[in-house]
C-alpha cells in the first residue's frame, strides 16, 4: 500500500487486458439472492429478475471487451488497487487491510499448485454450508469469520493434495532396476510448491489472528466477545493443522531426498562396476601382450636385414651382422636418451 493517492489504481489490470475481441451478450437472467431484511431477520432466498440490474463477475484475467464494466465495478465497490495489482503480478501470498472513513476492507491472495484437476471445491461448499446455517449472523460481529471459512476450505484442498502426493510417490520410491529419475524430480518439485502453500496458510492465519476484533467502526453486540474468542480458537486450530501438514510434508520430502540420493549412489556404483570390469579387461589384454611381446620382438629383429644367415655344408648356419646393425644402435641410443631427458623436463 502507498501513502499517495493513485489517479488510476487499476491501470495494471487494464494494461494486462488482451486485445482479442470477444462478444459479451447480457441475456435475460434470474439470480437467486439470499437477503436479510426486517421482515425476514433469519434471511430468505428469492429470485431477482429485474432486467436493469446486472451482475458483473470478473474473471481472473482482464479482457478489453469487458474492461469498462469491470473497472466501473471496482470503483463502485471501492476495491483496493493493490489487490488488483497483486493478481496482475501473480503474488502467491499476501494479506492486506485498508481502513478509510467508511470502514475497512481486507483481502488475501493464496496460490497453490493443484495436481488433482478433479479436486472438490471445498471453499465453495464450506461457504454454502455457512450461508444456509444460522451462524451467518455472526459475520456482522466479526467479518473475519469469512476468512476462517475460506482458510478451512483451502487447508483441506492443500492437505488432499499432500495426501495424493504421498500416495503416488510410494511406488516411485521403491528402488528397482529402472530408476525413474524424472518422476522423482517431479515429486520433489511438487513438494516445493506444497511447502510454499502450507507456509502461506500459516502466514495468512497469523495475519488474520492479529486483526481479529480490531473493528472500531462496527458497534459491539452482546455476544461479540464470545464470537471473537471462538474465531480465535478456530484460527489457532487451523494453524495447528497447517503445522501438522508441514511436519508430514517435511517427512515426505526427506523420504524423496533419500530416494534420490540412493538412486544416484546406485547409478554411481553401477558405473564403478563397469569401470572395474573395463580395467580388468585392459589388464588381461596387457598381460597377453606382455607374454607375446618378447617373442614377437625377437622374431622381428631376427627377420630384419640386420642379420645375415648363410647355410654351411654340415647343415649349420653362420649368422653375421650387417653395418645397419651398428647404425641402429648409434641412432636409437641417443634418440632414447633425448626422449627421456625431454620427459623429465616436461614433468619438472
């Protein structure tokens, strides 16, 4: 939030609007409204069919064709521009409260990666149950009851995701001949997202507890203290549940990390065995070469032109050396000494 007044608080939302044109039609409709009046203090449902009355439910993404209606609704309801900006900036966790002469408004953003696309809408179900119950009158004493309902639904969504993640990772954590490295890394990535969501839940609960009962604009009623105390107890219970899920998530993360470490160790061990086998093969090849190297060297020297063999009449042979034999030594000995000296200088 800022100390200065923004001339166009919803400019970020307008800039994000896509340029793809779309046709919006407003046909005749009926809306089921739950209204609390003096004639019906307990509330009653009725159908609103007034043609001149329209409800503009904004989507999470802005669109050019509906930008005027949506921004007008933001101005009429005095929706804080920072709340809209947080959606544009994809803020994963926030809690805000803004007070003015007419009262105050509170909001929070919560982002969780849901790996089950068929998850039940726990938040909507919890709100519908609360509306149909007799406890909805307590909202006039403490508006943060709505936050408690939403946080309860969000916790069950995150906890169900954690349970599903733990169940699916059991087969992957079993060490077999084929190690699923990609699956292990995906589970580790999902755990990071869930850990962020649980930490966000705890922060939201703590921020809500700090603001419970701080409503000087709302006149206090007879049961206000009881409602506030009950709400604080509910929020503290939500926090304990989130802490418990964090502990379970930490245990799952350690098991996944252990499986990844063990998998890498197994692969390293297999590579070491292959290197040992290759080393043994090279030793066998070197031994065979050494066995036949001397014989091959002697045969090569004798079969060269360095020696002359003349047969004699008594079936004997006279073996004589040629001049090339001594020339070979005059060349090879200095060359060998030069190579040895060069190797010593190179390694110095």
